[in-house]
C-alpha cells in the first residue's frame, strides 16, 4: 500500500505538490524541502534524452490550474536571460552536474541588478517566488534540473497534456 507521499508517476508528484502548496501561506520552504528528496517519477528518466537536446525546458506533466513538472538542461556558456515564470513561483532541484543560479531585481529606474549568486550541485534545491527574477547557466559540463512551476508558462502551452 502506498502512503500519501507516493510519487511513482509525475501526476502523483504534482498532486502531492498541489496539496503541499495548499497547506498554508508561504509554501516555498515546504515545497523545497519536499522536492529535495522526493523519489523521481518514472517519466523523468524517459524524458531525459529529449531534455538534454533542447535549449529550453521540457514540460513532463501539468495539472489544470498548476503545478507543472518539467526538466531543464542548462548547457555551459549559455546563460538564460533574466526572467521570471509568468508571475508564478518555482522550485528546482539539480539532478546532475553543476550550474550557477543568480537572482536579479529591477531598480526604480528600470535597470536590472544582480542580487545574489549561488553555485548549485546535485541535490541542491532553489525556490523562487513570483517576483524573483533569475538567471541560470550550466557550469563544467552543464546541469540537468527537475523543475516544479506554479503554472505552465504560456510559451509551453500545447507541449504537454494538462490533466484535471
Ligand atoms: Fe527560471
């Protein structure tokens, strides 16, 4: 018998994440602590080759109304733009390799400034709220991350079946 933490599939993981997010205010610390050790659902290994061929994220599964689970490969020497995720929170766990995670903020005059820099390795987790701009870049041979987002970014619409 499986308990409430069973996450054999991506959808089970997403249902558990949605429940954790609903438990109270400021869900990011709870989601980050949980995602750090949650067993990887079976779809992750299957999606890995395609994720590593892409220069963008690969959505794996999405619940209607969120959240969404995906993989993202960060090659070395190719930093992302300064970005957010369509006004939603996110939590990411490094599965393989190393990368740099920077947070950025927009100043009153509209210019962007870097606020923090952190280097991540396997098992490290970062969480960002809706307002936190960030940049990521693979280090060494690059990094593969498991990414949980509050909602499916508009640019990935149609790339994954949205489940009820
Ligand atoms: Fe991001």
